[in-house]
């Protein structure tokens, strides 16, 4: 069994280092594993896995939630939410950064995707902050960090995929992500509040001695730091700004509320969300041919990627289960006498390293077939809680150099130099890791809502 495991890992690494996309590398490894260890009689399992898994109603959840998020993202909802919080918090030190975090929090509950959240909020928020003398790294780091909330706060595509791959209740996983997501948002706001007071230079408040210091770098600011701040206070009333946001807030309550109370299944809640988002964009007169076609293309592209990723993951799981590798690993670790939190810490380190080197979503699909039985059956961790901490590590991977996906999304959409993006994300990586420590010490934070469904 050790030889078989080493063989599979070697094939997987060769495929990855050869530049094969992760889903292709997993599929190739599963295919060769079937040929070497299971025989030709099992070759038709690929077709059966692809058919049975994609015909599962659970697979409808992802495209429907994606449809909801794409309609709202392309309909300009993120800009409306930001304008509202901008009006509320503009006079508070660091208020625009807090507005950005709150906007990402609300939009995450409408979107379910970290890159989409960062891209939708990023351009307008970064421009607003830098024009008001916020330092580039502070502004872009805030968008990057808060943008990761899109894969924790429901409807999270990562949690949906995790549920499909492991057979865990998707409704419980989605509900489990709500309180941790709000907790992380609050932690980010507190960190902004503290940092902007400890170091006012982050929000453009510099003394004359600092401006004349040889260490002062004017390139760290997008505008002349000595000039009058560019005023962006909207002349519109708060009610005028709040009114177009209300339908989206109601949609969040309806989708999450009906799913939590059991009135609808996750699939039905996703369908309600998709229809509701379409109607919101339509009645706000933002629907046109371009928005509709862009939405359909985005949903088709993302859904296809998710389906192929899941089929590849299922296939590798079949090979590993046939060889008995997950159960053997679980028994070995359980009988080794190692503290289960020591093992969990090693898994966290593995996820941190892999998340910094590959697409974090692929990281979960790649490692879950190997680790799932060990973490749940062998060590006794709650499956829903494992889904939440795995998603949190995916958040960390989204902004971890050198391959963090949100870093490249923001580079492409904001125009901020990459060195400032890298400098700006580290405080938020630390916030996320602190959140991981809290969730590990107090798993009830994540399990409160699922346990009361």
C-alpha cells in the first residue's frame, strides 16, 4: 500500500510540475491509478462517476448560486452597497476601509465567490480610498482581505463543492460559514480601526516632519499627499442610497432564512436567489443584452470548471478507497498516539503551503480524498467544522503570495503595483490565521447554527 500511495503521489506531482491544470492532473492520476491497480474492468467507472455525480440535484446548487451572483455583480449592486456605507462612514478615521469591508461582507452573501467579490468591490473601493490619500498597500490590502469573505459567508461555492465532494450536508455547511464569516469581518474592521489610529499615515495623515523625511515614499500614495483631499461625499441622502440596496438585503434574508428553517432545500433556495437576482436587476432597469450574455457566459464557464473538478476528485477518491489508503492512514494516525491537534496543525501547514502555490479551491479537492477519513473517522473531528476550517485556509490561500488568486484579480482590475499588493495583504493573512486559531479553540462558533437546524 505504501508503494501504491507513493506511485500515485509521484504521478500527481509530475502532472502538476508539467503544467497540467489541477483538475487534469487529478484526472490523469486517477486514470493511471485505475489502469495500474484496478484493472481494465473498472475503466468504465469514469463514465459512471461523471453521469451519476453530475445528475445529482446537488450539482444544481452551484450554477444557480453562480447565476444569482453574476446577475448582481454585473448589475452594479456592489457599487450601490459601497455608496451607502461610504455615506455612513466617510467621516470616521479609516472609514472608507471599513466601508469596503462591510461592502464585501454584504456582497459575499449575494455572491459566494472570493475573486468575484474582490473584483466587483475592488475598482471603486480602491479608487475611493487612494483619492482620499489612503496609502496604496493599505487600500488594496483591505480589498484583498475582505474579498476573501466571499467563500465563507453563504452562499459559498467552496462550501457547496466541499459538501458535494464529501457527502456532507450542504445546508449545514452553508449555515456553518455564516457566524465565522461575520466574525472574520468584525476582526478585519477592528484591525482597520487599530491600524489607522496607531499609524495615521495609512489614511494619509502625515506630519510635516514625516513628509520631509528621507524615508517618505511619495509613490506609496496615488495622489499628492500635500494636496487638498479629494472630496467624495455624495449629495444624495442616506435613504436615496439605501433604497436600491434594500431588495438585495431582502433577498439575502429570504435565501438564508428559508434554507435555515427548512422551508426550502439548498437547491430550491439557490433557485429563489437566481430568480430574485434576475428580477432585481430587471426592475432596477440594469438588465440589457450585454449584462445577460456576460452573466450566462460566466455561469457556463464557472459551472463547467466545477463539474470537471468534482468528477476528477470523485475518480481519485474511488481509486484511493479501492486501495484502502484513507482508512489505513486513519488507523495509522489513530494508533500512533499523536495528539489530534498536532495532526490538525500539520494539515493546516500543508494547506497553507499548497494554498500559496496553487488555486486554493483545487487544493481542497486535491487533499480531501487523502485526508477526509483520517480527520473525521480517525481523529473524530466534526465533518461540518472541517469544511469551515478548510474554507478558511482556502481564504488564506486566496491572498498568499506567490499564487494567491485575489492578488492577480486585483492587479488586473486596480492597476496598483504588485509590490504594494503583496505588502498590503500580510496584515489580513494574520487576521485570518488568528480567526483559524479561534475556530480551532472554539468549534462551537461554526457549529452553533447547524446544530440548531
